[in-house]
């Protein structure tokens, strides 16, 4: 079969051998992950992992599919108004959840920007976070939202701010045996709004040159009482820019405050030069996008 | 290495297969189940040639493992026509010449069918965004988009 042989050679893409497990509960998954020898990868939607496996970028000894666990596939709103989004819930299911979309439009829109319809049918919030790409579109949105991860591991469960999960491109702070079960979005005060914008050179399906998420809350007089600004693709990990959020607090999010926010956002950037954008461009655009996202968040906060 | 025994429903029929952990859903469809209508293009989720519907959602079959699919409900291009009767989208693609080489066509048809099941009255913009993950390197996209819009209008009318 010369044709087949040539095809495999051309693609050079045979995945290396690995074992596969699909545990049905969180406890079972922790057991499998904690007892595994060698390199282990957790499989949620697979839209990054399968590509990495095929390209030989990762060569695990074991792949653990967490989609058999009900909790991982569920979106739930708690009585205090917080949302628990199972780490493997796909983007399309997140977009279809009306209550979530209404409460956290920025989070939902950020997730929805990832990939094609086909990718949206599989890709998950937990996977996007744990893949730890600096340019992950959904991550600035959930960092700005003040979300925490529910992490399960051999010592039980713990809550971790989402920004503490990625530590470097492709690396996370998760210990052996741990995995992300859900992402928890906090209860939402009245007059709150969020937004995420990204810069790409085309209209669809590209990797962000810069991404900016803003989440803010106003009081009854329209004065900002809390604000969080997060940036993607301008540093080795997604950044929470505390100075940029602080620039809005105590103001009516006027032009002067927005100018301070933009300056703080640009100053926080530590980007690379690459084919998608230069350092100078990324710094400039980070300020511009953060400002625009803040204006959208402001408008949304004013309407609820 | 032990093979996985998987039972799934493909185009309404229960099937069983054995697969290695390394085999993708696309490998299984083509090599184990002989359903070769689903095409391998990029194998990295970029081109959409391998599009299938998995538990109601449009996905790239190159981005799932065969071993993941126990209990899954899968729809492929082979399930689109009813016997000798083409699906309206298939018929329209022929009538309006919405293909040249045909390699991307099964993926476009499966994706378009999934769209019209969810949204019987899409705008042109919605069709273009929905199908943005399906690449065609022959025709450009206008005839494809027009065919989908025409079928949507006809199906709403009937």
C-alpha cells in the first residue's frame, strides 16, 4: 500500500502510544490521575489536546477523558446567584444558556470567539484555561469576572482564583492528581456589566494579538465601586491589571478615568514580538481595547 | 495494547467497533466502519472536511478520539439522504453547482443541515459565520451560501 505509507509519512502525524481512561466520577478521576505513572493529560473538549497529540507536541502515557462525569458537563446557578460552569461544558452550550448570557455577557462572548462552530461544539472553558495559552480568549473574561476554579485532588476540593491556574505558556499550577471540576462566577450585584474584546487581523477564527476583559459595578449614582481589568496575549500568562481597575473606582467612568485605565493597561504589558504583532503595537492596542471594553461594560452596567 | 470496545449509534443504527486509544473518531468512521464520506483534510480542526454531528452538535471528527464515543449518537453524511432521495441541501448543491472537486462538500452539507435544524431562517451573515469552519479551496463560497439560503426558504415554505 504505497499510497497509505506515503500519506502517513507526509503527515508525520501518528500519535504516540498512550493509555486511555474515562472515569465516571470526580473521585475516580482523582484516583486515576493521582496513581498514574509518567506524563498524564486531561481530555475535556480535545480541540487543543488532539492537535498537540497529532503534532507530537505532547506525548502522554495516559489520557484521561473527564467528560463522563456529570458535574463536568453541567451549568448550574446557585441560590446566591453564582454560576457553576462544569469544566468540560462546550462553548455552544455556554452560549445557549440564557441566564448565564444575560448575567455575564462578556464571559459568554469571550468563549464564543474561540474557533469555528465545530470547535464550539467541543471546546470548553476548563480546557481553554488549563491549556494555558497566553492568548486564550475566554480567560481574560473569567479573570475580570473574579471567577474561581473548583479544583479536585487527592486532598479534596479547593477553590483557586482562575488567574492562578496558568503559570507560563502551556503550564499550570495544578498539582499531580488535581484537575479543574468547574469554574465559579460570583454573585452579581445590581448595576454590573462585563465585556471582552480582542484584536485579530481578520473577522473570525484567529488568535488574539491582544484581548481585554473588563468587569465593573456601579452604585445607584453611577459611581464605579469595583472594577477588574484583564489582558490576554500581552504576557506569558493572562494578566489581571489591578491598576487599570483601580483607575475606574470612585469615578463615573468618564474620559479622564478611561485614559488612566488605558495607560495602566499599556504599562502592564510584557509582550513578545511575533508574526501577529510587535511589542509596541500590542502595548498600544491593549490600552485602546481595555478602554473600549470598559465602555461596553459601563453601558451594560447602566442597563440593569 | 488493549483495544477499546465501543458501542455507538451511527445514522440511527447501533454499531460496535474496536479501536486503539490513538484512533480518532475520523479514523474509526473511515477505517473501522467504512464510512468514507467523511473526509480527512487538515486533521487539525481547521478545515471542517471531517464534520459530523455528535450528540446533536457539529464537531470535527478529527478532534475526538474513537475511544470517547461509547454511547454516543453520531450522524454522518451517509445518513443524510433517505434511500435514493437526496436531502434538499444535497439536491440544491447539485442544482446550483455549489461544488467543484467535492472534497469539502460532505462537511458543508452536514454543517448546513445542523444549522437549518437549529435555525430554519438564518440570515446570510449567520450562514457565513456558521460555515466559517468549513473551507472550500475551489469555488469560493457564494454558491454554497446561496444554496443554503435557498433550501432554508424552500423548507420553511413547505
